[in-house]
C-alpha cells in the first residue's frame, strides 16, 4: 500500500532564512509537513510562523559540523512525524578570500558543513526513505562548482564534491525508488551571498523563491498514470497513416538476462532512419511494490547490452501508431506475428475517467490484467 502523498514530510537544513526558508514556505503550500533544522532557534521559529495553518512543524537546532547532529536531525524527525519522504541538504558555508590565506580550520569548517553533513544526513535518512513511495533527496550545490570563481576555492571544491557524491548516490539507490537531485543555482540574493560576494548587487540575481520552485517540482511524486489495454481487430493501417495527428514508430525490444525478481530490457525506437535507445529495469522490492526505471543510452551501449540477451525469449518487433484523436491519446501496437488483431493502450490520469475507444477500432476484449498480452509473455519462445 502506498503512503499518502498528502502526509509527506520534508527535512530541510539551513531553514532559518534564504533558500531554506523559501523552500519551506513553498513545500508547505503543497501540504508537506516540515522538519526545520538550523543553528538558531529564533530564525527557525520565524520560518515556522510564516507557514500556513495545518502544516505540522518540528524545529531541530544544532551545529551541522558536529558529526552527531545529522543523525539527530533524522531521529527527531522520525520521532515527531513517524516518516521521512524528502531530504533537502541546503545549509552551506561560503568564503571569499585568497587561496593562500585560508586556514585549515576554515577549510574544515566549510567541508564539514557542505560535504560531510549532507553525507551523514543521507546515510541516516536512507532507511526511512526506503519506506517511502515518494523518496527524494535534493542537494543544493552552486554554479561555483562548475565555474571555479576566484577567492572561492574551498567553497567551489566543497560543492563540486557534493555534486560527485550526489551522482554516485543517485546511481546506487535509484533501483530502490529513491531519487537524488542536485540544484546548482547561480548568484542567489541571500545573506550568505551578500557576505561572500559584496561586489554583487541584487539586480539580475536569482531569488530564493526561484530555487524553491525548482525544489518543489523535483520533490513532487511521480504523476499517476493508469493504463488500460484492449485487444482489437486488425486496424485499418491506411486510415491510421492518413491521420494528421498520428506518428508511426518502429520498436525492437530485447529482453536481457536478469536476476530473480528483476526484468531488464533494451529498446530501439525510431522512424526507420533515426533511432533512440533505452534501457528499462523493473524490480520487485516487496509483494505489492515494484520499481521501474528507464534511461536513454547510446547506440554503442545498446549494441553491447544485446550481447546479454536472454536466449529464452524472442525479440519483440512491433509498429506503434501514436494517435491523438478527439483530444485523447492512444498507442496502437501492431505485431508482425498477428494478422487479425492488435493492441490499443490508453493512459488515464484518473480511475474514474471513462474509457472511450474510437469507434473505428473494433474491440474484442479488455486485456489490461491479462498476462498473456504483456510483452514479457509475447516474448516467450
């Protein structure tokens, strides 16, 4: 059973002002409950006072350079709410001084805040995030990690390290339905920027609310999609190809060797001249919960993966007609081994929405839950 998206909980570090406060206010608009973490209780209370009615708030104070505090943040969040769905590592320290003048203490303080604290928070949060159907980690980096501005060597290094850690973590946990994102904003008009870059003015700078809007988008659960499939009599191909809002796509799908409880397949799709390539992995993580991930791959990667083909399954070739008809979207799959039937698939955004199959298609029966008409079954030799 899925956890309720309306009861989601986000833990935000550096929530006493700037980007952290803006993110808290924006997430609260979506009904997300908040654990606000920071060094100064009065600033966190100011943020809490701005939140709309109905949003539950936990205030957690401490120093992120203390190695014990990140785990404490997660522990107190779970004790207060009983769940954690979104972790936002926003707190950061910056510096603006010549490279040779940076002391070891200053170096350690910046690295402990900007790199070690997010590392420890992610470690402590992962067990709780695995229990969420909406698990998301958002790490706030900086354009300095990409540009390497002068007088910000340690800050740049710390944010570059945060990006590297985030990429690795994303690849490690995506199969567990945990999404890891990085936002690297340019100059945001906050108190930290005023101090570290006094040469900058407010004009033309990014506002904290702009970053908050991106964080809210990244923290959104995947949109609900309900698929309905119907077996139809072989369609009139000439009619389909005459429709102005119909696109023909050639698809070749190959199943790969996989571990128990996992399904791997690669797919080539295109118009006959230009092709895109995808790797899809479906993984069962509990009796009721399955995770599907898909990513675009290169042609060379595709060809290399074909060497891992499951010889117990045949390659599936089909022509797909993507049809927009009477403001509804349909996918009609025509297989070369069928001459009397095809499959039409409809995606709905609500279980209550009425299904309307165009009258030009003669429906034989619904096969949404019929295992015999899934691609995995059709691929069996």
